[in-house]
């Protein structure tokens, strides 16, 4: 399904064309922007001037042609403050429908804030954290307080950059008194709302919008870095610099679109004041907002269940499950092996001394360990590694993706060795992590050898020379015990202890033939016998 989202803003008209996959993933195919400045006269006089009216309609027709080239299934357009406040806003909406065939929906400030939240939620790593999100447009500033699952508070303030530039005309460059007057006005409007947000509580601040990106671009051009945050001290210094420059001088600044030269100073004042009032030293830049929210809402409304956001609010887990479901994994087997692996990990922590972060990577490797079957059963462990490395694992570092991929790869066949293949590129510490995580995964996977979930739970006892794993099982998981003993060799090597298994009165011994169901390829290297015990 292809969806085009069109944001008819006070400053710019933005188009985003996206492909929505079955699992809910949204892939952006194209973006386009027309700087219309619809709010130039509207926000001050309350009327869209004739030349701006015409410019807006021409921009809509141009953007419609781009959407049509992509053969979209739906085009959803919303208009914000410039149209909703204009006396002739209704006429503009009718003309847009007649000339371009676009039905523009005019939305209120609270609805705009909600859509911004839906869009930002897809890229911000929220987890259990609350974000105070500020979206600065041409006509208004939207404030959102939310976490991954709930929207707690929204507000829409008439503090857009075009509105401020028109309401507070300044000299060129502005005088010290004019700058102070603008700062006082911005602070007076922001203070009650930011105080309320602070009282409700948040974990961090995020900025989104074209103005936020423009300010970040100026800071990057000055520092030569590529930070995804904006520091309050840097923003304050940039504000002072912009306030001392003429508009013409700003147009020559590296990293700034010349069409923002007359409004960028007002944007710096707003964002710097937000950080001052919020009492934080920096803000995270968010690359998604209203347009992504339009797509997210359309998909959620028209294709129930297509999005994974509600089911998996955590960005990292969502990325893993998205890949797993795209590859049509056996969810019952994957989740069961992950649960067993985590149980083994935590009960043998004294042997490996790995962190909770490593436990998370083990869980994800366990969930994904069999996705290579999507390509071919033959050498599926290698296909699994390829799929993980090829997927856009949102929220993970490059080294974390490597660890997940290599742990999943080595759930079967050859044990991971530093001198082999991709393992050679790992550090000594990461090599040790992969080897221990793979060792645990190999045992956990073996304990669900039949995919029947016969082994419900495990209890580990670590002794000087042995690790006993007592199994709470259904029926007689003979094949699981045999497979776990065979695939436990790497764990025994790393832990320096022999593995012993017991289950519901059954205890494995050193000698017994391989179960007849096992293919010749999986035949054990040595004899193994499973007999009843009186325990």
C-alpha cells in the first residue's frame, strides 16, 4: 500500500510518499517541499492574499503530480493554522479540491499535536520514558507530553515563526530593545505551559520541524559535527549571532535555506526559551512529525493491526519483531527459546558475568535464530545472519547488530571462533560475549528440539565441576535432552564444567544411542543413554 501525506503548513507545503508493508513498516519513497509562505498575510490580516492564494494552488498541483507518479493508493492532506485562521480558508479548500483534486482537511491545534505525536513516536526511542516534544511551525507551536503508549498533554500556542516575524517587526538588524521585547513576549506565552509540563514530569526534551532542522544545520556547519542533539549553550550563542545580523547576511550562512533568513532568529528565541524554562541543557532532534503521523493514523484506521507500534512500544523490540514477522518465523518456537535462554542466562550469571544489556541481545538473537528458513532450510543459520545484518535494526548500534547476528548464526553447526569468518572483525571482549551468548542459545534451542515446548522451565545448580539443569517438562522430552547434551559442548568449554540434565524423574547418562527420529546429519558424536532415576 502506498500513501501520500500532504502537510499544508503556514510556511511550507510538504509531501511524503510512503510504502506501508504488511508488518506495518513505513518506507519513505519520496519527499517534496514547496515554500509557499501561506501565513505571510493570513496570520496578520486574517486573509490569504490573492497572490499567495494562487501560489498555494500551484504548489498543490505540483505536489499532486509527484504523488500521481508514485501511483499512491491514498492521498491524505491536512491544513494547519494559516488555513484554519483565514477568513477565506474555506475558499482555498474548495479551490484546492476543484483544481488539484485534493481534499484538504483543516485540523485544530490539538489534532495537529496528536498527529505530530503519532509521527514522532515512530522514531523517538521512548521505551518507558516521557518526552516533552516541541514542534515549531510558521503559525503555531505544538507541545506534546507523551511516552510510547500514552499521550498525556497537548497544547497549541500562537508562537509560529512567521507569526512572530509579522507581529514583532524589527529593524535590520534588530536593535537590542527589539530583541528583548521579542524574548519577553515568547517567554510570557511559553512559561505557563512549560511549567505545567514540568509539573507533570518528563525525561527529556525533543524538537521537531523545519526550523529545528535549520537551526541544527547551522550548528553543524559551525562545529563540523553531526550531533543529533541541540545544546542550550550553543543555541543561545547562535541566537545572539542571528540577532546581530541583517537578513541579507543570514542568507549567506552555510547550512541555511535563504527563504528562512527572516524567521530563523525568532525560531532560535523560541527553542532557547523552551530549554531555559524546562531547565534542561539540550534537546534531541526528531526527524519525524506531522506527515509521518498522517500516514500512521491512516494505516491504523484503515488497516487494523498493520502497525506494530501498539503491540511493541519499545523501538528495539519492535524492530526485531518486525524482521521476525516479515520472515514468517515460528513465533511459538522463537519466543519459547528466548524465554529458556534468558532463564539459563540469569541462573548462570556467575559463570559468564555478562550484563543485562547482553541478556537483551541474547533474547533478540533467540527470537530471530530461525528466520533464515525464510530463504532456505539449507544453511539457514547463515541466512539468519545475513537477514539480521541487512535489516534496518532501528535503535541498535552497529556492534549490537553484529553480536545479535553472530549469536543467532552460531545457534547450530560450528561454534564461534575468533579466527573464523566475521568473528575475526570483533574485539576480544565482543568475541567472548558472542561465544557465551551462542553457547546459551544452543542449549536453549536444543531444549525445544521438537518445537513442541515440552520443556516448560529450567532450574540451574552451579557446582565446582558441574552445572545441573533440572527440567520441568511435559511428557518425556527424550529428544530435547539428547540434543541439549550434544549442543552443550561449547557451554561446557567456556564454563569449565560438565552439564547434567534431569527432568521429571529422568536423568541423562553418558551412554545411549541417538533417538531414531534424528537425521544422520544430526547423529551424536558419542553414545548417550537416558534412563529413569528415582529423584
